[in-house]
C-alpha cells in the first residue's frame, strides 16, 4: 500500500504536467461579411421584395409630383408631401425589418457552421490583418445562405390595409370644419 500511494501520486503529477504542456486546439474561420451578406440568394430576394413593395408607393409619389408640377397649389403640394412621407416612412421601416430578418438568419448560419465544423471562432475578414486562404469560409457561408428560404411578407399587412380607410374620415374632417369656420366668419 505504501508503494502504491507514491506511484499514484507520480502518475497524477505526470498526467497533470503533460496536460499543461499541451496547447489547446483552436480552429478559426474567416468570413468576408460584406460579400457573404450581400452575394447570396436571400439578399437578392430581399432586394426584389423591397423593390416590388415600393413600386406602388413610388408610382403614387411620382403621380403626386407630376400633379404638383402641372398645378402647384396647397392641395397638390400637400398631396406630394404626404405621398413622399408615406414612401420614405414605409420603405425605411420595411428595409429595417428585412435587414433584421436577413441579419438574424445570417448570424444563425454562421453559428450553425461554426458548430458543424468544430470551429472555436469565426472572425470578420475586415478585422484580420493576414490569414491563409484555407481558413476563408465565405463561399461556404454564401452557399449556406443560398439554401435558406425566408418569407418577407409583412405580418401586419392585413391591419395596414384597414388603416387607410380609418384615415379617410380624419382627412375629411378638416374639410368639413372649413365650411363651419366660414359660416362663423359670415355671422
């Protein structure tokens, strides 16, 4: 028993020292985020969706602009400003929503790839000074993004369709108030 205890102590010590001398295995992937984020099918579909969605709003704004150019008065200027405001506000909100969807999926693809390939970390190519091409995973990430299907349809599309009808009476109210104001002036 006296011989076994020192022997076990030596074995534990040797194993502990050899574990300390081993360098951890770090596997790194490098991705060109800008290229991988924009050069894939999901990004192309997102752009097409935004263009399709914005077309009616752009047409409305262009028609209001032409009307304003033909006959510039308070009504046509207000209609143009309203159409442009609607175009800018709607498209800005929709672009932010779509970019957030694509960005979320992009980050999910990166994390899944990292886990599947056993990588310790993935770095952005823009923040790496020098690296071997063997660690560049940009093409793999683009290919993974090409396999993704996203539904860009706005979930609130149905309530928004009802909103213009609700806004119509509010727009009519100032016109109804104007004759009442004129009646008071006449008295």
